[in-house]
């Protein structure tokens, strides 16, 4: 084969490699077909009422509605993909997505790696026990029990504080409904979960043989949208959008909760 032909082939291959690399670099998708600035977000769609898949398999709920309202106010496109709970964090760290919207609680530990918008929801944790339980009345009663939680969440951290970080009685699962199911199955004595999520679960599963227990030792938690630390441009955009939908009443319409935190 002639040298000129070889050089042409190498040039074409190199160009294709650059294009492919550019397509795979980072979560920011640039501009959408509409010409609007586009950002890609990650979520975990088994956290109703905040995020869930509707009957058509579409990501729905409070978080997607907030994201869409912000997008409309800021004239940008914000796309949410159901990637799973832990991948939301890893993909954001790796630059595969631009933001996280998954009922994410602001914590000091997470703030070391990520930046958060202003909060849009106030929450607290609840204990979930069998409906015929008479033994467990507070967190003081679960120190020697098998406790089911969603992995790497504030409920997981709470269980570690109560039982100890390496206690084998802590059973961590990919999502909260799995933790509740372990209580129903009798595999776990108690689960810890977010109040709105467990109440939504009980509304949708009225025959589930479980009940909730409140405990004042659980501190208030606040959900926010999350971006990679240092992404000030996107953080400011999301915060401005949140401020606008708070002021025009759209946020309260979506959440049913005043955001005067």
C-alpha cells in the first residue's frame, strides 16, 4: 500500500478517535437539539414520592418535577437518567453526569466532595418495625437488633452510630423498599428510613404488616440537588432556578411543603 494511502487512513482514524473521546468526556452534554444548554443528571428511581418510574417507565416524582421547573425557568435542558443510588455519586465524581437529584441529604461528609444547592425539602428518619411489635419503642431498643437500611445513606449512618460502624447486624441494601421488605420477611427486626418515603410506601402498600416509630433523637435532614465540588456555574444556575420557583410558588405546588428552612 502506498505511503499516501496509509497516511490518509491514519489521519481518518485519528480524527474519529478525537470525536469519540469528545463524545465520552464529561457529563455536560453541551447543547440540545433545541439549541438550549443541556446538563445530564443522575437519580435512583425507587425513592417515591421523590423519584420513581411511572407505568410507562418514565422517571417521575418530586425531584424530576423540581428539575423540570428549574429548566423551564432558566431556559436550559436538564435530563435525568435512572442510574442507581451509588452510581449517582461515582458518576458525578467521574464527570459522567453533571448533577444528582435523588432525595439527597446534605451532610458534612458529602460536602467535602460535592456542592449542594439550597435545600428544597425537610425530612427526618423513622423506625420501621413489624405491626405486632411491642419490644421496640425507640432507638435505644435496637442496639442488639438486626437493622435494615439503604446503603450509604443517612439511615445507614444512623444505624452505624447506634450499633457501631462494623456491627454485622447492620444489613445494607440498594434501596429503601428492599430494607422494608426484610422487616416484612422477618430477616430484619427493624429498618430505618426517610419519613416521606416510608409513609408513601405504606400508602401504596396498605396491607404491609409494618408500622413506624418516631424518635426525637433523629435530627432534621434537608434534601438538595448536588453537583461536583467546584462546579460553580451549574450550582449558581440551579440555585437561581430554585429561588425563582420558590418565589413564584411552583416549589410549594410540587412538594406541598413550605421551603422556609
